[in-house]
C-alpha cells in the first residue's frame, strides 16, 4: 500500500532561513497525525510544500504524486486552508480573484 505522505531528505527554506533540514518521514494511509512546533519551526512551510506551493530539495510525495509536478492532479483530491484564512480588507476584488487563481488550478475567474 502506498503511503499517504512520504518525504526523503526534504529540505525547505523560506528566505534565507532553513525551516526543515534533511527530514525524512512516512505517514501511512489511515493514520491521524499532528504537526506541532514553535513559531518559525517550518509547519506552514511544510504544509505549503505538501500542496505544491513551496519548492524544496529532496523527494516528497502526497497520495503517490509529486506536489510540484502534479499539483493539478493532487488538488483534485485535497485542499489546503491556511490557519489564517482571512482575506485582507485592503485587497481589491480583482486581486483576490488573481490570488485564488494562483492557489487552486480549478478556480474559475469567469465563474467568480
């Protein structure tokens, strides 16, 4: 059985800061896990990598797919909702539509 998530030698950075350094783990299907850590530990960076929004080094697969190369196919089976899912009040509607277009490949600006 393929694992739900598998990482091998995963290194993720935001800016100059290394969030995760050479991390390897496997999460089997059906397992419930928690992702805990202090501010800046790399939790959000990892979540972004899992849905193809963050490039990293090493190997990463989610549902047997490479999040960076097969993002459209992956997002047919899952969605990512950030911890702070509040839209900025200063943003114009056109900017929010552009943001959503970049976040989810099936988002339709025409239907919005």
